[in-house]
């Protein structure tokens, strides 16, 4: 069912979100009408007809008490379960989702494809392909909102947040910032272009020739990171080979998963989580690299080949 007042349904999750919304609205309208009708009915039926009239006390039975307790409880549990199922589905990107990085900045969206293509206030994606967005902000909190996909996720400075969607219809869809972020908040808008797979490949071919991995490898060399993070582990800092996705043992016995957030923190605040057996020698690169540079370095770390079987995983 398509209601003209609602945005177009253009993703796999949009129908489920709308169905839940229709259910919530229907329940709210039903009980609003029922309650107001009961108020008017009882106000008239049990009105005081004279100053000397004393109303009789009425005691309801146990059955009706149970009914008006069980029915609202059942409805709230349906709402909770339904909403939770959509939330968990929307918060867990498929393993085969294509990766796109998003950086929010007053007042624009900067997007990077792993193939190297960069966009501002525009996002080109193929139809029928799951897309995972890894997002952060350079300044204040923003919110990445595509109404047609029923997708809205806050973009927070200093950390990564993720969302995903799978577009089902080729077309051009509005992109907004849904969090007030300053005087030009209303101008922080853009478009998502959903394309047929062959058209998307042609669009990618017209972009930069170097991927994020290649750019990250060059930046890794330019920043002299290779002098300390040697592949054979002989450097002053741990090897990064096979690091991504592994569990890292830290000084003090704590552990952390080597994901995008961990690698980003290790670049900008290396003393926050020091690998067991190493000294906090690495300098911070905060102010020397942009968020786009960090993305390139992360993709380079992710691309490093896993270590041979039987060898312990290297760490930060």
C-alpha cells in the first residue's frame, strides 16, 4: 500500500518500517476514539441530576480487571517484538555488503567508495546490492537520513557509526541531515542515485584510477609508518599484517577487536589502547591527517594479507 503523503518505498526495509508505523497509528487511533467515546458516554450517563443525589459505588469484577490489563500488555509486547526485530535486522549489515565511508561536515556530506571514487552531497549505488555506510563527523553531530530507504543514523564526531540498506528501485532520492547542526543545517542536503549494476560500473570507471587501499599504502609510506610497523614484527611497534578483525591483547590484560574504530583510535590517540608487550612510543597523527586520510589508512590495514597458519596475530 502506497500513501501519497509518505515517501516512496525504495529499500528492502522500508515496507516493514511502514507496516509497523501503520499498526502503531491504528492502535493509537482506535484507543483514542474508544477512550474519548467512553468519557463522553459516562459523563452523560452518570452525571449528577440533583444537588442531593449521592452516587452509588460500583465494584467491577475480576474478569474485566484482567482483560484491560492483558490486552494493553499484549499490544505493547507485539510493538516491542516487532520493532526490535526491525532494529536488529537494520543494525547488522550483511557480510557481503559493499563498503562506503561517510564524513559529515558543516554543511556537507563527503562520501568515499573503496574503489577511490569520492562524492560530495551525492551517493551513487547499484540497485539490489547491500550497502554499508561507516560514518563519522569532523565537527558536530549530524544525522544521515534517506526517507525513501527509511534509514536514519546519527553521525558522531570522534567515533564511527554504521548503517546499511539495499535499494530496490533505480531512481533519485533525497538525502538530508536530520540533526540540527548549525545555521546552514537546512542546506545540508543531497541525493542518492540508485543505478542499474552496469550503469554503476560505468560510473565507477569514470572516477579516480587508484583505490582507497592504494592511497592508504602511499600515505602509510609518506608518514613513515613502515619504519616502526614492520611486517616481520621486528619494528618498535607491532606488525599490522593480519591485524584487522583479530582480538588484540592490551597492556593490563584487556582485549579489543581490531575493527575500524580501533584502527582509527590507534592513529589519532595511540596511547589510549597499548598492545601488550609494547611501549606507547607511537606519536599521534591528530591534526596531520584528515578523516579521509584515516579512511584510506584503515582500508590499507584491512587489505593486508593474513598471517600464515600457526603464527600469532600481530597487533597495534
